[in-house]
């Protein structure tokens, strides 16, 4: 199921379990296992849904790791799928409990639409994050001042303390770059991102310096797509591809919109976006050239 | 690497329309050997055409999934041997492929942090992946060269950015020479590379075999050559050995890759249909 829009189906969005954050990758692993067991037993999503008093949509979202699990539901599904091995059952139930632990961002949940909370969970769980940015510097690389300028653009009516909390959430998110086993982040930006003076000249100059600093991180790669390419492969706009360490977990494409987001994980969709990203990476300035380009821009701003 | 453009805002239009570099990897409707290899290794950087070709080959030779993993393990043992036992600190790795685990510089730098690796590939997507993902620790160095194995002049000229050709270099030709047909004289290519490195240097080769499980391998080659844009020529143990002419073979010589200094008995028994070895230049 590609599209996740909370509340878009009449039977969804009312279940409080679906609001759970929690270590997303654990939920995804659990979901992948449950799908295997279900398929091996020849049970349809409708039948599985009936067993736990839910719909096949709920089953699909469980199997994609998009929503939290109740221990009782997992136990009932395992029984339905004929999984009787006590060790396997216990491991699955232990994973279920682990998946229920809320993420660090729970304290900001009043600010977070659940479609974005899902993204935070995936971002924290990813081993490789590939992004293409057409408009703004990626959230993981924004300075506090730049982030504030972007927040004000997006939330004009918001009181100052709310803007402060939104900025602090964004900065907290960046902790992932300095944690012990950080993900690799490979980010391509259109040159327009660097030219648009968000927050004014000084803010932008510091932001460019920050970008130059992150190019020094061994697990971060930045590339700029120069203007002189008359057009490029990403006609559709910014997007992110998240990859997870577990070989069983598929890549996920994330596309943010104004009031919702798309999560694509069907192989055809992912392949298409992967192809576009690969073209962008091959067309863009190399990481080394990007660093010299940034240095020159800092001098000329 | 030089900056190819100025950061001034007014020059956008100066050389506009230089367009997109075209290459076989951009055409995802035809299988590409680097992506097919990624598929066999269980990677996620492959497309429907690659998976179809990969599956066709697996049907012909089901042990292929093991064979490609055994080849990666061979690469790691070779690099470890060269770094830890032979004292090599410079590697010219031709045919990089899509990054996976145990890449040359990772293995080398885990033994000697100051190891330097020049990666060479002729595919823009492989290269952009290598530049982004095969990054050196600060004490060593990695570089990335856009060249075809046949273009040895270009390889050697550009590798000199990173490697000192007055000191020993290990030339790594891992699972690449079978993509050079006899009409392109692979032995002459190997000889030109060897001419450029000083005594004390090494040559490491792994090569798909035509004389291990010959029927299955012939069927696999036929299927792949029908479906993949890079054509394969598989060779015998004697043919692979001839690439080492003039060199001193490091024991046990040119053998099945799983039997080349295996870390464990079990490793030596894993199926693989490739020949491999290391030669030393006196």
C-alpha cells in the first residue's frame, strides 16, 4: 500500500493505537515477519483483519510497520497463522513490546501531524538517507536561524513559543548525525536552494558555512545540481529515499506535501524514484566540486 | 578534481544545455552487469530487467548466489593478505561495482589506516555511488576514476593523483576480466598495467570459470549475454593463469577462489565457479 493519509479511509484514524510513534524499524520488521507468516498460511488480509476485529487496511498498515501493535492482536494473528513454536511466539511478542516504546519526539507530538511523525521514525531507523531538495536546505543540515526563517514562512500565525519549539524539534532531529552509528546521508540540492536568501544575507551566509562543515563529516555527502543543466530528471520536486539495514526491508520513498505526505514502497514506484535520484547524482557536481563551490559562494555572498 | 564552474550567479547560461551524460546504466529497461551483480548479492540497487537477467542466470547455475559472495570473501582475504602480510598500502581497484560491504578501502584501512585506493569504473552511476559511499578515513585516501579497463593510459594517468607509482601498488582485477573479450586482448591490458608499477607490486585476479561446472556455466553465459549489455567471456584455469605470466605466483597459485587461503575449512567448501590468485612482480 503506497499511500498513507491518516483519516483517508472511514474506518481508520479513530484507533488510538495508530497514533503510536515508537521505534519504527522494529514495527517494520515485525510487520514483515507477520506478512510472511500470513502468506505462508494462505490467509487473506480480510480473514486476518476479521480475527482481530479490524479491516484488511489495518492489516496492511500493520504489515508495513506504519502503526503500533497490541500484544493480544499479535498473539491472535500468530495463532491464526498456525505459528505454535513458543520461542518464535515469544520473540515476536518481545518485539511487539519493544515497538510500543515511544520515540524521543513524543514530547512534541502536539506539533506533529502523524504523517510527519511516521517520517521521523523512519529517518531515525534508516541506514542510508538520500534526498533531493529543490527549495530549502534539508532539515538535517539547517542552522537554527535558517530553520526559524523556514518555520515562520510555514506557520505565519503561530505564536513565538510555538515557533521556538518547532525550531528546537528540528535541531534535536539533527542529533542523528552525531550519534554513535549515524546513518549515511547523501543529499542533492538544486542550485536554487543555495541562491535563495532565506532569512536574509547573514542567515544564508552562516547556512552556507554550515553546509560546508557537514561536507567534512565522513557519513555525509552533498552534491549541487548546477543551474546550467537546463532541466533535470526530478521534474516532480523534492523527495527522499530511505534505506534500512535489514535486507528484508524495502526502500521507502517519502514525498512531503503541504498537508500530508506520500510514502511509496511498491517496487515499481521505488525503482522509478531511484532511477531519478541516480540520474541526479550522476549529473550533479561531485562531492569534491560541491565543497569548492560552497567555499566560493561563501566568499561571494 | 578541479571545480568545473564558478560560483558567480551570472554565468548560468554560459554553457547551458550541456545535457545529461548518457550511459547504459541510465537505460534501466536493459540489464546492466553492475546492477545484476548487486541483485545476486542481495542488494537493493537493481531494477526489473536486472532481476530478470539475474534470475535467468540463477536458474542455469543455482550456486551463483554463493559464487558472488565467495568472490567478495576472496576480495577481502586478498586485500587483508596484501595489507597485513605483504605490506601493500596502495591499491588500484578496477571494476568497482555498486558499493556493498567489505569494499577494498574498508578492508585495507581496517588493517592499515593510511591505505590509499584508486577506484576505477566506466559507469557514471557506479562512480557517483562510489564517490558518495566509498569515502576514506582521514589518514588514508580514496579516489574515483571514470575510465574503461581498456583505456589503461587514462587509468594510469589519473591514478597518479592518488597513488605513488614509484612505490608498490596492488592492481585489483576482481571479477572484471571476463567482461573483456579476446578481441580486446586482455593479456595486453594486464601487461600494460603491470609495466606501470615498480618491482614489489602485486596483481590480484578473480575470473569466472568456463571449466568448473562447464555445462551450467555455458548455459549461464548464453543467458546473460542475451540479456545483459556487457558480454561475458569465461575462461579456463590455464587461460586465467596466463595473465600472471612474468610474475611469481603467491601460493597456492591460481586456484578455485574458495580454496585460496580460506579462513576456515567451511569457507573452502562453499560453491563458486571462479579462478583466482595473486602474482608478485620481482
